[in-house]
C-alpha cells in the first residue's frame, strides 16, 4: 500500500512540475498581442475600414469592389485634408479571388 502511494505522489509531483514549466515558458516566450479595433462598413461597391499605423497616425482603407482596387488614405494635419497614400491593384495581388 505504501509503495502505491509513493508512486502516485511521485507522478503528481512530476505532472505538477511539467505543468509549471509549460506555464512559465508560455509567459517567457509569448509575443505580445496587439488588438486592433477596426470598423468595416460596406456601401454598395465600396468597403471602408479604419486602422492605425502608430499612436499619431490612422489610416482609412477604401476598397473599390467594381475595379478591385484598394486605396489607403491618411490625414495630413498641416492642411486638414485626407491624402492618398497608396493604391493597390487587388487583381495583381490576389488574382481572380479579388473579384469574389
């Protein structure tokens, strides 16, 4: 009876040490998670989404579904306008899947 209890206690100690090691490793080797709050809105042939680049800069993403183009706009604080940052041709990037 004593031998069975010793084996059970030893298995519980080994299991606890393995779980503790895995828990510590998950805290040490885990990348920080960044959450993005993005609102997406569909308006006919367009989809609009917002995103942030850093603490000072936000972007507006506008997808023109009819032409399969993505335009990225950013605010220009010097003259209070939205400037066109980049245009991406989704047909070139994704092929026929961009038209779905």
